[in-house]
C-alpha cells in the first residue's frame, strides 16, 4: 500500500454564494472571487508541502459548492460511500462525484433513495469507531446503513446548532485517540459519548469555533486551519502537533473552511482501518512510529454508553 496521503480538492472557478442553505450563507455577502482563488491555492500549497498528493476534481459551472469535496463521499478502504445531499441545490454534484470515484478505482456505494448522507462532512473515523452527525443534513438511518455495510461501530451524534450543521464543523479527530471538538454543537448525550469514547478531547472556545477551528485538515503532525484559532494552535503545539494557519475567510461565507475543502482519499490519519490495512501490508503501523503522529499517555476511557 502506498503510504503517501492523497487529498481530493476542487478548484474554486465557479465557487460563489448563489443560494442560502446554512446560516453562514447570505447572497448579499458574496465571496470575493480572486481572493477565494488565492486562499484556495495557498491551502493547496500548504497541503502539498506536507507531502500529500493533491488530486483535482474538475469544477463545473452552476455547482458553486463542489469545492467542498469533504461532502463528495465517505471513504472506507476502497469504497466511496457517495453523498446524497439534502438540499436540491447540491444534488447536481452527485453524478459528478460518482463519475470521479468510479474512474479512479473506487467501488461506488449509493445509499438507498430517500436517505440523506453528506459524506466525510458528517462521518469521521476516530480509531475503530465512526462518529456520525445527524439531523441537520445527514439522517440517522444513513448511519445505521453504513454501520451494517462496513461492520463498524457508529456513534450517532445529534447536531443541535444550525451554525455547526456538519460534524466536521465541530469535531475533528487528530489521531486514533484524540480529537478536537466544540461541545455546544452537541446535546448532552453527544458530549458524553465523545468524552467517554475518545481518551483525549481538546475543547474549542466559541470565538474560535466561529472561525472554524474544528474544521482542520490533519496530515501526520500538521494540522491546518483557518486563521483566528490561536488558542487551539497553542494547545496543539503543547500536544506535539504542528498547527498551520491560512486565511479562508471567503469560504467561511459559504459555511466551510480547510477540512470542507478537502477529502482524504486514502482515509484520515485517525481512521483505525487504515492501520489495519498497513499492518496487512506489513508496513509498520503509523501510530507506532514517532514521526507520524504524537502519542499521548492518557487514561483509558471508562464507562459505556
Ligand atoms: N455551502 C456548503 C453547504 O452548505 C458548505 C459545505 C461545507 N462542507 C463541510 N464539509 N462542512 O453544504
């Protein structure tokens, strides 16, 4: 198995605020096109500098949110579980995504008609568990469907704040035992589920959550976010990560930031199944290697839900 991280991005040629499907979007606050292109290029450069290969999805006129490739699908091994968007405004992206994944060697899985599922925006592995957001975009039936198909444990988390409408706006696994989260985006059950199952949780403050601190791209020790997340960066440095900031204000206007603009094609660093795949290839497991990601001595989570 090739170990180079692979990330899917889509150039912002046709990006803009053309409709309003989340509280961040306001057609009277358009994105500055040239600035959006500069910000996207810089993000791409930072990610390429981590050693990741950046693959490109061709932009399509009339699909301004196609830039948010996190919503194309959820990747599990060689399968792409395609998104089925809740809003008709984004449903035109589905055939484009389907074509890209099948042309690039993925097995493409579609959820049943009438299910809503918004890909890695709402479904993130941390260790062996898939954490999945529901209610605002993805519906909970989709979680059950994916759990049955993959045989993986899914913890369903209700998203209660319309500003944090996708799970990746308020939760970000750092590795198999650590994650960043914004507690107020979850109900008390969700907060408890996260606390009891993830040994190390870094809490983001409201002002930084609004700057999309949780919407981070993790590649090994690097953690890339929007600007305005200084406290989180300080905490990440203390834990042995290397936070990097880059301005993404033009994408925040659409309700997205660094993570939303990317899809990890080989599985997130935090995904337990990635380590299994590596072990099967008898490549040393990444998490045992000190150069890959920081390791913490944390007490084992106790208690069951
Ligand atoms: N305007 C897009 C939407 O509302 C933004 C998507 C952001 N993506 C994400 N993974 N959070 O669907």
